[in-house]
C-alpha cells in the first residue's frame, strides 16, 4: 500500500476540464491541497467547487487563471500555490492544446501556439516551481505527454505530436539536472481517454475506438490521475526520467486482427 500523500501541496496546470481535471480530482480525493490553473475562469471556479466537494475534510482546492504559454503566469501559479499552501510538493504539468491542423494549411502562428502551450509551457512550469520543489521533502514532477508523437501519429496533429515528443526529450535531460536537488520528473503517455472533447465525436466513433483497444474500453481521466499519483508517491522516489504508457494496450497490436486472438 502506498503511503498517504494527504496534506501534500500540488499544482496541476490545465485542470479546468479533461485529463487535468481528472488528475486534480485524484489528488484532491487523496487529501492533497490542490491548486488548478487554466484560462477559463468560470470553468476553473466550477471545477474547484466540484473537487472541493469530493475532497476529505481539511483538504483544499483552489484555482488561478493562468496561461502556461506565458512565463509570468507560470511564476504566478507557483507563487500562489506557495502562498496558499506553504510550498509545492508535486507539479503536474498537464496543460495542452490539440487543434487539428493539416500540414498544407498549418501557419507559423498555429505551430507556435501548440509548441508554446504544450512544450514551452511545460518548461516554464517546471522552472517556476523548482525552488519550492527543492525545499520539499517530496519533490515530484509529472508531465502529461501522449502516445501521439512519441509512439504513434495522427494526420492533422503533426504539430501536437512534435510537442509531445519534445516533452520526453526535455524530461530525460531535466532528470539529470534535478536529481541533485532530490526532484524526480517523469511522464505519463495517455492513449485515447474519454474527455469532453472525445464525447463530441459521437457514439459510433467511441465504439470503433473501443474496439481498437485490447482491454476493450476507452480510458478514463482517473486512469491517468492514478498513474500520476503513483509517480508522485514516496514509493516512486527511485523513478526519474521515465515514461509510463497508459492506453489499455492500444499501441501493442500490429493489426485489429491481433485483438482478441487466442
């Protein structure tokens, strides 16, 4: 059994909805004090209220509007977490955007937007939290990457895939720099996870996608949250610079014929 993280101070970026909200929910339910960030104030306030209701007595959930593409916003989020909770034990760098944009129509502005949020924002968030993480007796960073880019590809998401692959190059070198400070950094690579955006694609798409996953279902945001919780645990303290694929086996079969084969 993992030692409790109750009372730990956690910053989760991009957490007003989707995977980030699921990650924040798992930490809140574990009794952590959680600050969530995002760009939509109404969504943040609603999510914070919801997660506060799911957290045990004594655990706090707060929010701050912040754009991770902006270094000053990342510094403000780190400072607010320290102000509210007295420090930072865990950073979950989750914020990301994924607009579809085929190569022929991709603009410099579109490419920059994706890289600025997904990759630069990861780096800025880590930089902003370094001093507080070094002072913590835990010191954990968990980055939300993706199977798209590092392992698989999807037409129209080449910029997204590049940003997610870049995150992995970053964590491997960052792990070497941070080890002396007692800070670990690892990444979770989700497969298809059921979020608000996936629901918009319709039931037929969801059925076909489920059929392509060996475990027979699309993942939940909690599946990613529990993986992040493990990587943030004291028991995971000897793991750094590594990746965990959480996809129900989606990347394993060579073809759909391999799924369900005896």
